[in-house]
């Protein structure tokens, strides 16, 4: 569903090549986590951020640190995060 005029809604299919992959996991607020979501989590005394990415070549989800391209190691590709996370935003920068 989307709104073309911010007043009425349309269910017409929009052609596109990008996909938002759902991980099947939920954050602290029971919101579903998708590829491209920016998540916050606590690390010692700091709030850290990561972005969820679906690697089509490896056919698996990865959590990448916002600070760099570090892949989080405390992340289970089948069960999700081994620590509490909260969805805070969406990455509008998409890989080509």
C-alpha cells in the first residue's frame, strides 16, 4: 500500500528491482527487522549502531557496523542477534 497524494491509498503494484528482505526476527519493540534497517544496541557504556544487510552471493544476513565495514560476530544467521537490538531507522543508501 502507498499514497500518491497523502490522502488516499492504492494497492496497485509498483514495478521495481529492489527487495526488502525480512529476517524473520523482531527487535525489543516486537518490530520486524528487514535488510537495510539500522539498529541500535548497547556495548559496555556506549550505544552502537549497525545496519542489516542481505548478501545475495552468500545467501545470508549480515550485521555491519555503522562505524566501518566490520561484520558483527555476535550475530547468528539463523537465530538473529545474541543481544537486544532496537530498530531506529532505515538506510536509504542502497548498493547498486
